[in-house]
């Protein structure tokens, strides 16, 4: 079991345990290596587009030959979705990525997931034999169950890419009870996958001591990399022309503008963010809050109305992923409040990387992955320790100082993103290092 004691020591993103001297392994070691990548997230989803495909494309340029298996939502099997899948399949084929997909089943939760695993194992076995696969890279727990079956059957090398603590997440979200059958089965699978893995990826430094103490890794030396959720810095960057265009479109003039980008509710504390904006309006009556969210617009409007916030003080929009950087450029600060709990020690919010890449300082709450260090060590914004008016005022005062020196702040925030969250320089290079070490181990 994972220990639950909190570690309050300062954290930095750094290179993790590596029993192999990777400096002796050239990129040529990746040439022609055949890898099956399994994702329970769909490639038509924004997460697949931003956190899977770019890495596979770049690793493919280093010589890795990928077979990709994903589980797609129902829309992918309708007429329009099928066309999108075929188009994306053709695009990926040009990058030597052989993409296959199966349907994702959501309900009833446990039986549906067990069915997906069974179908995934059956289909993946065919892919392994057909494509001469040497290693399976499992993105999160459900794919790790599939990978475990493949390792046992074929003797493949295996990477367990832990995107979060699945059982603890369900408990923290109050979907499962700790000790329930679903919880115990998930923890059993996690232990077996860790015990079988040749390499492990975590999103944060903060969670690694807990995972390292688990039964599956106890007394084992294993290759480990910390690879946070990164951003494509060629796409996410500050654009002064787009800033002017979007601010004119939104009617912002010179108003202080806060942005929240992403889904609402669930892990995201939408009501707390609305409360924060109430405090911002008390101190700066012309402040504006831009909600960039794909759904839940009526929910946002309801929260604003409950707090007496007029429509002229906020905007709620759904925009395409390619347009998000231009809207971020139009804003002055990025906001993200996430439910603080043990499972979130393992989280690396992608929105933080995207905000910083576009030059925005952060307003975030404490206790989420390694993110505290972005404020305490990198001076990249304001950290909210508790959700109260006085704390909000303190955060706003700090942000006011940063926004006052806007040009220098944008430059510094971008530098933090380049150093810690560059998809190419951080994400790709750490994955390549991990692949070299495992595939060269014989």
C-alpha cells in the first residue's frame, strides 16, 4: 500500500533514478525498434491530440516504429467520427504510426472496463504478432492491465506510464469506498504492473516516494523518469497581434483579464474560482473573467448570476484547440483551482504549462503535484493556501505586481515553460532517454 504521510519538503522537477548510464546509449539504439503504445484515452480527444500523438511523432523521427492502440468514444463510430478517424489514421501513417482503435465502454463502470480490457488484450495480441512488437508502453492503469497480459504471454519489455493513482482518485472523488472490491482489484493490478514493469513514468517528483514504497517496487531497482504534462511551445506562445485582435473581439479594452481554460467541475473547483473572481471585482471593478471551456456554459452563467456578477464582467466561450493560444495571449493571468487531495500529488495540470508558455503568471491553489514549486521556487505567480477572501486579496496583490511589469513577466513566465514544460526539450528527451535505456538493456 502507498504511505499517506505528506512530504512538505520543497520540490523541483529533476532527473529521476536511472540504473543505466544513458550517456553511453546513442539515439541509434532506437532505430527500427517496434513499440506498441496503448492509451485508454482516444486520439480524437484533446488529451490524445496534445499528450500522446506529438510524442509518438517525435520519437518516430528518432527511429521508433509505433503501433498505436486507443479506445475511442462513441462519436468516433458515427459517420462524421469515422471520417475523422480515417483522416487521422492516414496522417499518422505518414509519420510511420500504425493506428488502431477499439470502442470505449463507460457503463456499468467495472464490467465495462473489464470488457474493454478483455477486448484490448485479444486485439493487442494480434498486433504484437503481426508487427513484431518488442516493447509495450502502457499509458495509465487500464492499458497497464493489457500490457501485463502481453508481457506474460510474449515476454515483452514494458513501460508503466502512471498518469495518476487510479484507485485513490476514485476514492477522493467519492465514487468508490476505500477497501471496496473495485478499489482492491485496481490496487492488485497496480502492484502486479509495477512488479512486471521495466520502466516507470510519473508526472511528478512528489508522488514517486509513495509509489517507490509500494509492494510492487519494494526492493526493486527500476528505471524511472518524471515527465510532467508539457506544452507544444511552437503552438503555445504569446502573440501581441493576436492579443490585440482577441481583446477587441471580446471588448476588453485595457481591463485586467483572468482566464480559466479547460473543463469545469469534477476535480476543478468551479465555484471557488467564481468566488475568487468576486473578490477580484471588489478590488478591480473593471476586471474580466474569460472562461474557455468546451461545455457547461449554463452552469458557469448560473454561478455568475448567483454571485451577482453581470454579463459584461465575464465571457464564456468554447473555442477550437488551435485557437486557445490566441485567447490566452489576450489575458493577463491564468487561473486554476483543483481539489487538493492525496491522489492529486500525482497530477501535472497541462493548463499550467500552457498558461506559462503564453507568458501568463499563475493563480493556483496549494497541494497539486509539483505545482507549489512554480510559485515558491520559480516566482511564477500566486499560491492560494486556503479559499478565503483575505487569501484571495493577497494573491491578487501579488499578481498586480507582476502584471504591472507585463513585458518582463511574460518573458520570465515563458522561460519557466521552456525550462520545465517544453514538449521537445523536456517531454520528448526524457521519453527518448527512457526508451534508450530499456530497449538497450537486452
